[in-house]
C-alpha cells in the first residue's frame, strides 16, 4: 500500500510457483508429523535439561545476554537497517506537493508580505 505496487501485475506469474509451494508445505507437514509421532511413541525422549528454579523468560534472557550477546546486537543492527530502508522506500518527494520552505519564511520581509493601500472614504478599492 505504501509503495504503490500493482498487485495484479505481480499475481500474473504466481501460478507457476504453486507446485514448489505444495512441495515445501508437504515437507513441513511431514516434519511436524514426525516430531509428533516421536513425542507420542516415546514421551520420555524429550526431557528438560535440568529442573531449574528460574522461569523460562529469565533463562532465555540469561543465555541471550551472555552467550549470544553479539548475535543479539547484530540482529538489532539488521532490524535498524531494515527500519531505515522501509522509511526510505516509502518516503517520496513529489514536485506537486506543497512543502514548507523554511529559508523563504525566515528571509521574508514585511514589504514582500503586505501592501498598504490608502483608500479614500467612500471610494472602495478598485
């Protein structure tokens, strides 16, 4: 919507990717069923590493900010670049759009802005 993309043009060639999409979907479904079957057939196979008194959020935070801190910072940098890229892609300067000209506003003189006209009483402006 923000990029003004013609989606009807993009959809014209999308039918050729349906077989590939079905193949990827079938592979994902097979993996999901394999994990589910393993869990049902041997429920003791998946055990927690250790019974710790801390919560999951605290454990994830401890690992994220100690062992994977550089990866965490790199992902933050990637997200920052993506955000700046999205702003750049959606920012458009149209020549017909009215924009504020700060230099013209600051440099304006009284003589350029108004004109004082002396009108005789009863005559009006012609």
